[in-house]
């Protein structure tokens, strides 16, 4: 049973403003005092939510946001209490298996339901973002299934792995090694645990890394296939480094971007010698398949 928490939430116009708000709040509270979340909405605005174990000082929070952003934004902040609830149990009740080509993402409670001709990927809702129910994850899995029907990459990278669902899917389908990386230490632990749960630990090597800075990328590359389900801005910034770590004719699956952001991401990669092959649109989110041509 998750105990009741106190919540503060606000909506901000763009990513940079959301970052300023989160930075201001995170500097004022220790990690064990508050938990922060920021998500982009389909309309391009950002929702920022902060959970507190104890009732926060509302005047202090409004003052922090007023200084970091604007006073009118601070005045719009909403405070409420989230009731005590077994959120894991509640999530699992609604978490049905998600088919995506040859793959089916499911929770432990649905393990017996997976057909023998499908590759089951077991991801628990309690662990982290990336259960397969988000349109970006499903889009990546569908594109991965499409790619593997005619292409057998030897060197595979899952950049920004999250729960490890894409790395696990690639390892199961290829029976080969996959390098998975994430900037977030908890995600690295979760992905490694999910690889163990799915009996792919010998194949999925999870490391903590920012972008392509770690020596492992040069050692394991150049890559024949890269999966990157992150966000539009980081994807644009990574276009150059990614192109330098790709083998000739390598294929790249990108997601985590809203449909209106896809043209800018495609342009960034086209400038580095990658051309788009397929574009899936699911629930307002885009997933792209590109190939390196030079």
C-alpha cells in the first residue's frame, strides 16, 4: 500500500520553462523530501508534478516558482492530496498484454497468456516508465519487428533504455548481444533486473552513460542498429554523435517525439547522411526508421 502523498502541480508553456521550474524546486528540497516528474503534453506544453511525504509550504513553493518562472504561473499551481492506494495492484488490473508484431509486452500476471509463437517481454508496472503501453514503445517494437524481417544486425545499441524493453526485445529476436545505456542510475538497475527476469542477462549489457561519451560506444561500435526512445531535443542533439557511431547502411529507430516534432528530427538526421524509411504515428507520437546512406 502506497501511503497518501501531498501533490503540487502546474502546467508550463515549454520544455525550457519546465526545466527552470524543476531545477528551482529540486535545489530547495532533498531527494527524500520530494519526487519530481515532468512530461510533455500532446499540445506541446509541459506538466510538472511534485509529490511530498509531508504537507509542503505552499507560499514557499509559489515564491520559488514565481522567481524561477513568473508570478502568474506560481499563482496557477494546484495543491492536493493523493489518497493511500496500492498503485501497483491498480496498475496491473488495467495492464493488458500489448502486441507489437512478433513481440508481446506483458506483466507477470499475464505470463501464461502469451502465445508460444510470440516473444514475450515481461515488464512490471511497478518498476519504471516503459511498460510497452506508451505509443512510443509500441512504435519502436513494431519498427524493430519490421527491420528484423529482412536484416540481421550484429552490433545493436539501445540508447536511453529505460526499463530495457527494447534491448530485451532485440536480444530475444536476434539471440545476440545488445548494449543498453541510460543516463539515469535507477533505470540502469531496472533494465538490468528486467534483463535477468527475461533470461537475457547474458545478452543485454546495461551501462550508465550520457549520450555517446562512454568508451564502450567506440569499443562496441560501429553499430548496425540503434534504438533510441528518448525525447525530440536530445535526439536532435545526438544526430551528429550517433552518425559517427553507425556502420555503413546502419538502421536507426527513433521515438519519444510528438508528431509535429518529427520533421525537425528527420532534418537533423538527414543532414548527417540518414534518410527516413518509415514513419509510424500512434496516439499522437511518432516513431521513425532511418538508414545511413553515407
